[in-house]
C-alpha cells in the first residue's frame, strides 16, 4: 500500500469511526490495517476528537498506547500526550500530570534531554500544577524546561515559558518577580517587532501593578498595551485594551475617563457586530453608572446585556447580571425588585451548579433583608452563604480524597484478584490429588510445601495492605491539620479586612466631625460679629439662623446615628457595664473612641479645652481605669 492510499484509508476510517464511535472497543474494520497504520489511525482520530469529545479521544489514545507498549516507537510520546490532553479537558489533573510525565519519559528515551519534545512535556506538567494552584511544583518544572529551551536555542518557546513563570508569580502574589519576568518577555517582543505579543505583555504588567495597587505604572502599561493594539489594526484586541483601561480608571475613581474608554470599546465591538462583546461592555458600563449613582442607566444597560446572555445561553453571565441588578435596585430602595433579581440569580446559579455565584447571591439577599430589618431571613441566607464558602474551600480537598479512595479501591481489587487466583490454584491441586488417587510420599510433601509457600505469600500481602491503610490514615490526618490551619488563616484575613473597613469608616466619621467643628467655630465667630452690629430685624434673623445651625443637640444626634452605624454595639456595651454614666459622659466617650483631640471635643460640646481635660479625668474614675491604662484603647474594646 503506497503513501497516498494509506492517507485515504486513514481519512475514511476517521469518518467511519467518528460516526459509529466505540461500543465495546475498536471497530473490527480497523483491525484489517497493518499495525503501523492502525497506530497512526488511532492517533489521528484521538487528535481530531480531543477538544470536542475528550472521552472518545481518550479511548483512541489509550488503544494506541496499548499497541505501543514495550516498543521503542517514538509515537508513544504523542500517544501519552493525547491521553494527557484528554484528562486535562476532563479536569482530572492528577491523571493528566501522570500521562504528561509518561510522555516526557518517552520523549527523553526517543529524542534525548535536549529536545523540544521533552521540554514541551515538562512545560505541560508545570502548567497543570499551575492550574491546580501548586505553584512551587509549577515553577520547578518551568525552570527545568527553561534550561533546556535555552540550551537548544528555542527562543520563542523560551520566552513563552518566561511569560508563564511571570504568570505563576503573579497568581502567587509575588508581584516584583512577576514584573521581572514579564519585562524580559516584553524586551524580546519589542526587539522582534511582535506588536500583538507586546500588547499582551504590556497588559499583563499593567494587571500586576493594578493588583498591587500602583495605579500610575498600571495606567502607563495599559496605555502602551493599547498603542500596540492599535498598531496591529486588530479592533477586537483594541476594544479589550480599552475595556481594561476603563476598569482601571474606575478603580482610580475617574468615572468620566472610565466611561469614555468603555464607550469607545462598545463602539468598536458594535462596528464588528460582535453581540457578545457588546453585551459584556454594557455590563461593564452599568457598573460605572452605578458607581456614579446613575442607577437608571445602570439598570437599562444591565437589562440589555441580560437579554443577549439569556439568548446566547451564557449562564454564568446571566447570574452575574442578576446579582448586579439586585445590588442596583437595593441602592434605589426597591426591595421587591432587588430580592427578585437576587433570587433569580440564585436559581440560575443552582442550575449551573456554580457555588461561588450562589454564595454571592445569598450574601446579597442577606444584606438586603438585614437592611430592611428582616433579621430572620438575613440570618438564613448568611448561614447558607457561609456553608457554601466552606464548601468551596473544601472542594479541592474532596477531589484529592476521592482520588485517594479510587487508588485504594483499585489496589484492594487487585489484592482480591490475587487471593482469588491463589484459591483457584489450591482447588486445582485438591482436584488433582483426588483424581490421581495414590501418589508417592515425595509428591505429597512437595504439594504441602507449595501450599505453605502460597500461605506465606498471602500473609505477606495482607501485611502490605495493613501498612498501606496505616499510611493512608496518616496522610488524611496531615490533610486535616492543613485544612484547620488554612481556616485559621482565612479567619485572620477576614478579621484584618474588617478592622481595615472599620478604621476607614472611623476616619470618614472623624473627617465629617472635624468639618462640623470647623463649621461651628466659623459660625460662632460670625455670631459674635453679628452681636456687634446695630440691632434690627435683619440682624435678629441672621442671629437666629446662626444659632439654629450650631445647635449642639442636633449635631450630637446626627453624630450618634453615624457613629452607631459603624459601632452598633458600643453604646449598649458602655451603658451595660457603666449604668451610672451621664449623657455628657457618654457623648465624651464616643468622641474619644474616634480619637478626636481635646480642642475638637471642646468645640463640639461648646466647652473649654480645660473643661474637656477635667471631664476626661472624672470619666477615668467612673470607668475605674488604672493610671497606665490608655482611655481611647479601653473604649475601643467596647465595640
């Protein structure tokens, strides 16, 4: 069979096997081909099916591996690689890693260490470790591949690996290292005149700086990325870069610039009739309008985007828009519409089994019901959200435990098969003994020795099983300890986030209160000026207006409402522990809790600074504080 005929046969088999699929193995017609062509056919079909039907692709590549076992055929590298790709698409990364490593071993034997095939497989293993978040293993494999690629002069692959290392560092929070590797990538892209790649790398650097909270360099690199995108004349790429710039401007509080960038991106996507991108841009624009409290435009844009996402069946985006709408209606005070959209988002999240989005919807409902005083519903949704949060954290652990369980049951089945074979052998021996009748004493002794040997082997296997089970339990115990440690770390981070938010709100309250002090001070001075003017109806009217605006009681009531929204338990705890405190004592405690100076407190309470200091001393006595105890720090414990 010549080469052209072989190609035709393989193509026909591809169509035939694709149409019939495998039921109980490879179709019988395939077996008529010579062995080498069978292997080529299996590999070609597996490659054809890999992205659309990974299960079937895995069946073909596994059949090819079976035919290539115990051979030196270099095609075993491709067979294992296709199986690894299939496992990757099926989200079984442990098996994908095993197959990529098998492909790397085969490449090492067939092509040697300094080969592109071997380096590529090492890179694939590194990428799998990156996807499942084991960053140290990912970096180890990437650096091993990097050394080989540098030795063989594969510069494009070398730079790609450098960029991948930067991405690992970025996701691991090592921003300085990420920028170092991205900058090396950018230098190569610029030198080679690769505008598209340079735009991607500039964008990556911008994202690192944005995550780092350094807006100025992030803005510079995002603009450079946009310039390169314009040079490529790729309008889709240009729209994406404009969108990234817009979201950065939104982070910086520059709503007008953010709106301008996203409108330009929307225009470009509209010109290309890219309905998906148009819907995404409208969803992004809605958040900008919401940030500017223009909820009407935000809702209209979200509804437009929602129509397309529903029509296109993009369920994840549908959930996101429902949650956005719930938030917008909540800000407008429309409780029923807000609850309706949150619940729609929750139902859609349940349908697509997205625990992360379902948790966001439940958090939104909890906040909504809490805002409207329905604390029972608020508590119910918050408890469901907390349960989902724990479930999300443990999902990866459950997958690993499931893999361990599969391994254990597989090993258990193998041991059962061995024991069954031993039992069958014993029965065969007994049948032979009964059939023969009378055998010589030597044969009987020989059979007894054989049985004894089998029994010792069985006992040894049972001991091995016991050791394996003991090791499994030890690994489970270590995993549990890691889980407990991780939960403690999460609780610590949540507490730090809470403390930061409280400090920020306190600062806003201080700024507001200081402004009030300054206003009262100016009005007091103006009041004295008016007193010195000739008395008439106008001056009396001005004097009363000033007096009304420096009303201490109204100022205190407004301050107390804002203070209670930040420290809801402060006044209750204070009065419960110290019921003898006067109203002035309580007022002074609140001002000191947010660290106002004596002068600022004096202006707010319309007393002298010396009176404030005396009141502080009397307050310390009522609170029964030791001399070395800091008053402000003590008050902070009452939250």
